[in-house]
C-alpha cells in the first residue's frame, strides 16, 4: 500500500521528533502514513507548503515561526483556529485546505493526565504571546482555572491575545489579564507556569523571575530535550515541579493524526518509548 505523505514545516525543524512519533502512530493504527520534515525559508513558508501539496502531500503540521501565517493558507478553519488566530495543522482535502490547532488540547491533556495536575481552580501564568501561546490559551481557559495571566515582553501582544479570548473567559468565569514581563514579579506566585516563548530554543535566559514560583508549582516548558534543560533546571533549583513539553508533543500529534486520518492513536506507549529513546541519547 502506498503511504500518504505528511510533513512538519518550520524553521528550524531538524531537532523535531515528530517523524518518529507519527511513524509509531502509523504502525500502531495500521495507517499508511509517511511523515517528513520540511525546512521552510523564513520568507518562503507558503511556497514550501504549496509545493508539498502539489507533490501529493496530504497534510502538514506547522511549527515556529509560521503558525500565524498558516491561517491564511486554509479555506476552512476549526473553531480552535478562529479563536487562537494561529494554526498548527493543515489537511489537504482536494482543492480545499482545512486548518486546525491541536497545541492547546495536547498541553491540557499532558498537564491533567500526564502530570496528574487538574487545572480547575488554579492560578496559571502563560509566558509568551506568539503562535504557541495563542494556540493554547483557549483550551487552558476551557479547563476552568480560577485565573490566567498572559505575560509577554511586548505588553501590546499579550493584551491583543487576552482581548481575543475575553469573551470566552467571561463565559467560563475565568479571570484573564495581560501583564508585561518586567511587571510579573509584583503579581505573586502561581500554581502552574507555562513557558510558551522561544527562549529555550534560542538558549536565552529564563524569561520570568523566581517570585512566580512556590514550592511544587508546575513549571512547564513547551520545548523538550536539550532546549528545555535550562528552564527545567531553574525550576528544580527553586523547588518547583519541572516538566518538559514531550507529552504535549505526543498528545498534539495524536490529535493531528486524528484530524488527518479519522483514527485516534494511543499516546501512552509512544510517550514512554520516546522518553526512553531520548534518555538513551
């Protein structure tokens, strides 16, 4: 049986374990899927996707820094994309392109099931206001924490993201606010801190002060592997509970796989095997 082609499109992509994950999903579900990595030039995202589609590709995941650009390529959008304004999953349906965002579902599933940390009633700090943060804010709100604070170096971007989600927050009775990063130190401790910036990938310093942590705070970096080590080590030094984004990666991949194939792959054995693979070096 000829395998259907899917891909991850981003810049960079070399570090990604998505091809390994989707290869395991294909085996476990019996689906004829081949998944690859496509490095798109920073000014050539749309051309890269269209070329892949013209060559017979059936869909793709989109990673940094193209999640906002991906929205414009879709003819039909899921409610999740309409709310987030960011897209990480494209499905090619003949002449039509469907856009979805599976990041937030993946994050919430990994926090609540993988880390066994229910979000209801908690105080959450979401660091960043780019495509990654935009994709997860809606599902985080739907988990009904007491409060979410979005903090970003540029306050305007955080405020725009909060405003886009303000109606949902009011509906769910979740307090939602935007704060500049240099003002975070004054707003106290959080139960959950999610790093949705690219600071880990770039090797930059931890973007928030230690004052946001209390003993046992879940400090979650959406990156994984070497990229997340600095943030996780910082969290551990201050008695927080560090967790990388590997579980989120697997969970959002499973959601994308289901969008493409209509089949939900198992995630627990894939995450277990992937962690073992990474630990073995």
